[in-house]
C-alpha cells in the first residue's frame, strides 16, 4: 500500500494548491449513451402485448365515479358497459397513444435544472409518499412539515437527484385539506429543481396548476410542461375518479401526468410476473389513450410498479428477481410503444438503512438504470416498502445514483488519450503507473468518488470511529442542512404565491382526513 | 394490508398440512437462458482488441524466473528478449487460444455437484484469499483453521454457492509450508462441492493434483478436470514464476487454471478503464496461449479483476461505475475470443456488512451476472477489499445469489399458465387475486424467498427485536453450523488422503512464512 499512499499524497497536492477541488458541473439529467438491456426476444414481447390488447378489448377496464370520463370515452367510440367497463376496439388504444410526446421537457424554476423526459434521457427523482420518517437520532415517527422542509433541502443539495418529486414525506402535523398548499409553496421556494403537484382531490390538482402558473408566468406555463401529477390506477383494471380527474386537470391544462399501476403480484395482479406486466401495460396504455382524448399531445409517462410477495408474511418484497425482470421487460415494452417510462427506484422492505436495504435497493435500481426508465421516482430515500422516508437512506441512495449517472452518461471512453499508449513507454513490467504522465494528466477525473463509501484501511477506519455507512450519512446530512442556502427567487413571485396560499386557506375548511 | 395478511394465512395452510414445505432442487450451477448485456459496439470492441494485440506484439509481456517457460516460448516461435519480454507475431496468441475448451466440466466429488464452466453456464464460488475473518461475536481477527472449517461448512450448506473456491480464509495459525495439505483435506472431506487447489510453490500445486487424483481415482482424474489453480499475473505485463509453474503443473496434468490480472487502475494499469481492460485482455490471452503450449485442449479460464481508486486515500474502491463497466465489457471480449471468463464478484471496500458493503457488492455482482461471467470467484463473503472474510457477509451475499440464479436460469415464463387468463374471469375491477384458482395453483413457486430479508411490518419487526440483516445473518449462521452434517465419503479414500497428508508433513520442513 506504500505506493498508493504515495499516490494519495501526490493527488492531494493540486487540490491544496488550488484550494477547493474544482466542482465538475453535474448534469440536470442524464443523456444516456449506452444501450438498453433487452431481456426478451420478439416472440415473448408480442405475447405480453397481445395479452394487454386482450385486456383492453375483451376484458375491459372500469372507469368509476367520473361520468365526464365515461362521456369522453363514449364520444371517442369506446364500448362503455353498464358496469362502467371501457372496452376499446382493436388498435384504438395504441393509435391514441401515438400523439403522446416520445420526449418532452419539464421546465424548472431554474432553467438550468429543467429536465428532459423520454427517449434516451433519464431523470432521478426523490422518494414520494411515506407517512413516516426515520433517522438515527430520533428513530421512526410520523413525518412533519419540518421534516418535509429538511428533506427538500437535502434533495435540493444532492447533485445526483434531478427532480424533487412531491410528497418527500407526508407532513402529518398540518391539516390535510390545505397541506398541499404548504407543500407546493415549500417546493417552489426551498428548491429550484422541478417537482410534481398534488392529486387526490380535483381542487388540489387545480391549486397545483394555478401555483405553477404563478411561478413560471403564463407565457412559460402555456407553452411548456412545468408540473405533473403522479397517479396510481386502482389495480386490477380499475381507473378511479382521482386518476380520471387529475388527468383531466393536468393534461387539460397542457401539463403532464404519470400513471403507474401498483401491482403486488398475487393481490392486485395474478401471481405471475408476465401476466402482471401485461396488466400494467394495459392499464397504463388506456390511461395514456384517455390523456390524449383530453388533450392530444399533452405529456404522459407510462408507469409500472410491480412487487413480489413474501411467502412468510404475504407482505410485499422488493429488489427480488421478479421485479428486477419486470423492470427490464417493461423498458422494452415502453420503447416499442414509444412512451416515456417510469419504473423501479431504490426500493426495499427493510425498516433501516442496513445491508438488506441497500442490497434490495441496488438490485432494484441497477435494473431500473439499464432498463432505461426515463423518470425514476423513489430513486432515493425509500424504506419499509414506501411507508418511511429515511434521512440517511436518501444520502446513501444518492451516492449510488452518482455511479449510475456516470455509467449511463459516459459509457466507456476509448479515445486515444484513454488508451494511454504513451504510459507503456514509461512503465516496466511489474512496475506501476502512479507517476506516469498519463496518470498525472487524468487521475482527477478518472473515478467516481462516492462520498459515503469508506475505502480506508481497517486501522484507519477504526481510528475514525468504526462507523457504518448509515452513521456517516447521518453526519453528512447534518452538515448539508447547516450549509444549505436557499436558491434565489423573485420577491414578487414569492409574495404572489403567499397571497394565493393565504386566500385558499381561507376558502378551504380545515380538515384532518 | 388486511388482504395480504389474509393471504399469508391461506399460504401457510398447505404447508402445515404437508409438514415441511417441499424443497425445490437447486441446480449445481446456472444454465443461463437470458441474453447478455452488450455495452459496447463493434468499433469500440475492436479498439480494445487492437490495443491488446499491440501489447502482445510490440510492447511485450515478461515471463520472469522460469527458464522452462522461456524455452517453451522460444520453441513455439516467440521473440524472447534479453529482458525476458515475450513478443508474439500477429495473431499467434489468438490462434493458440483456439484449443482452449469454450466450455468444460469440473467434476465434483459428488457428481451431482459437478459444474460446467464456459458458454452459457455460470458458477458462483466463495470468497478466496482473506487473511482476516470477522463476525459480530468476536469482531475482526486473523483467520484460523477452525474458521476455515466453519466457513467451508457454511459454503457447503448454502445452496446458491456452487463452488467452494479454496482459501475461504487464510488459516494463519498453522504452518505455511504444510497449510495447503490441511486446507485440501478439509475441502475434500467437509464438502462434496468442487474446489480449487494450491499455488504459490510448485510442490503445493503438485500436492493438490496428487490429492485430487486420490479423491477422484486415476480414471476420472485422467479424463476430466477435477481441480484448478487460481492465478494472478503480476501486472503490468509480468508473468512470474508462480503463474508459469502452476500452469505447467495444472495444465500439464490436464487440469485447469484461471488467470486473472489484478489491476488497480492508475497503479498496475493506466488510470483509464479502457486501457486497463485491454491490458487485462493481453495478459490473460498470453497466459491462455501459454497453457495451450503446455497442453493443448487443457481448461483455461480468462480472468479479469479491475478496481478503481479513491481520490481521498489512493485505496482501491469496489462496486463503482468503472469496474461495473469493465465487467460488462470484458464479458463481450471473452465471448468474442471464445474463452470461459472469470470476473467480478460481491466486492466491497467496507469493513463491515453494512449498507456500503451490500450496495457495492450488489452493483458489482449485478453487472457480473448480466455480463455473463462463467466462473465467479468472490461471489460471497468478501469484505475490506479482500482482506477479510465476513461470516455474516457470506450469508448475505448468498441471499442475493439466489436471486441472480433465478433471473439467469429462469428468465420470464410466458407460458399459457403464466399468462393466467382464467384468473381474469374470477376477479372484478379493483378486486384481488388472492383466492383465485391461478394463485392457488402457483403461489408456492412464484417468488424467490430471500431468507435474510425482513419484509414484515415495522411493528412486527420491532416485536422480533429490530434486527439488522447482519444480525439475522449471524443467528442463521450459528443455526447452520449446528445443523451441519458431513457428506458421505468412502472410508478408504479418506484414509488414503490422511496417509498422503501425514507423509508430506514429514517430508516438508515446518515453516511459518
């Protein structure tokens, strides 16, 4: 190790001379340069597609409790049964999906942080939805508005998280009826990265759209996607009012939606990965078709969220072979359909940020990455099957995202400089390249440095306190919160947002459910 | 969750009726049914191959301290310089490699546990080499012969570990000069899975070959590969006496070798992933060529072990984007050359089995899996950059291996039964498939169950003691050691082995270095 210790010293010199090591600009999103992993061949893919078409044509998918949606379907020529099941003639869903943009931009408050979704682009978004939070200091508890803000500050400062999602944790200590207003306001002021809007009630979706119009101005709003709603179908084969109304609100305003069937195989879908994938395709495809009836050309992301089940408890499991395969296959199906895809994420059933959490998250995320998912919600911070946001987990996942960003965005450099032929003139057999000209020219940008990985010797690691990755994440998280600086925002815009929130809070009754 | 709880109960019924749930026979190795991930296109692959050819033709690779090896090269028509550098005419290395079997069997003492190496087959082998061991009870200490035996017992009982490797830990409490005899004897009696033999000194390799002949009998030995030696070149571009002699001993006896350049980019190779991959290819290729000069048709596995470096300390890092890419690329290069490949493993720089350990190991291993590595040494148990075998880590890694085994060996079932069309006749929109006929027919074999993953609710997990995966692995490890039963062995063979070991111990001086 003497040689590498020596190299360590050589390395540090240029940094201390120049003060802080130069920060290489991190991209706002990933432009993928490496191929996709194609797991299935043509015959199997066609088999899955035919099943999805059969579900849409023969079995039918119900649209419940939204008469407007059923009217839209009837006018479009769909067969709407007395049981509210919608059946489409052969090819109609695919035909309607053709106006969905294969690729589109979501404009961020800071234009440098705008993301492109679809095609060869990949966007990592934070955890979405957990009612609980956990950290090493205070353990597990219901999320609060203070947690929400802290987590947003962390996501804002983590360079490998491109998009803040929306419900980074559920702020359970403020009223449900007006919660979305506080969450939107915090997203819009704490960070300048892109984010999603509220759903559940039509009014909340409308508030999201209205506040996005304030932030971006009508000109930008009318000509761009600036906000999206994140929706789950009520699998199996049911699209409820929440989904239909949110599609009508977001897509109706020219904004975007992502619709993900959440299928626990054996419960919301058959106990078969293939059948559940086909069902997810059918459900997403009919929602995509519906979005285009509402407004042709409006952005739509096809989602997929498939989990397996523990035989011990019947509970959902994550990072297992079945969802790994499903990630790869749904990637192929989305490309064939020409739709932007959301799938996967850093998913786990573990309660804490231990070896199980990271093993499951990484198998899940490695497949998500190679599968080519375009919008990856839950890419950092997930614990406990989505019931809990982990402060430390957020940072630990973000570390891996940096690695995926490099794999996808850079691939393998085989330029003349990368082939380093000159170095072989300087080094004898059994010698070392530490001091070679090529090494000196390239070492500072050669490797991804994962901030939380400890690669020191055991002796050094013990001297530093024998910490686990989770403990190091805890320390780093606190430092990041200390160092946080709010991104600049126009004061007029801020006041207008405050006025909107205040007005709506007066109009809405305080409700806690 | 009521539905899934209900399912849990339904699930358990058939098991309690029939007593123990049926154990599905685990395969002795993996016959891969899914495609490889092809990261690079033709042009970049050719670029890497040309560089390897240039290194062999122009730069040369030194064979040091083994005059016999240089004689073999001279007779074959190589250019051997005064500096012992061997340079081969264009195409000669590739031509010689053509007699290497693309696929071969390593026969195990128990024929049902024999493995096929090469082609579409993948074999997971245990950790190899660490001088230290670690568990939660006693922490980190030098490995002992007691540890060696315990770890072997665990590897023997873990169904997803197909091959026991050799130095599962270094038994540092017994003399170096005769240590290999005790290790071989324990491999041959504690388990009936295949394993490797000793290297370092020519005599130790010869003892390995001789003892394998006793175990398998001359007939099986002479007509099969029953033992192999695991070798590292002395990168850059140096093949030392240990390697050349072991090739002459193992391949000379018709047995196999694996030769892996170990390249820490920036030290033993240029600080460039592409250049280091090419160098690894050149070093492995010239050793492959040499093995065929020794004995045409003898088994040879091309190895690759590439690591990146921490800018903080100059220490090796694992599971990072550079070695992940290298796994994928070397897989492509090995297939083009038609050689069985060893690469990757469950690698990490972490000192303990925490989130870092599993994140790095899983990114490393997921890429190893998809890359198509045929023989995966270090697939379970690695900690601390290979300096330490983790008892808990062995079990935690083996859990993931079960997942990879299912992905690779089963792919996605799209049979009529898997498409589950009948289930849609039983389930209404928004309903559930828990009790459907299809679910009842298939749930017991639908999912991989990772023994150490806790997927229970947080409340249940707390009731069970709020354990981490590492703690659960510790408990399971102790139970496995309690339950261990030695596989049957012919008493005559056992006595013959004991007599050989006793005789050799008399002949060899006791030495501790």
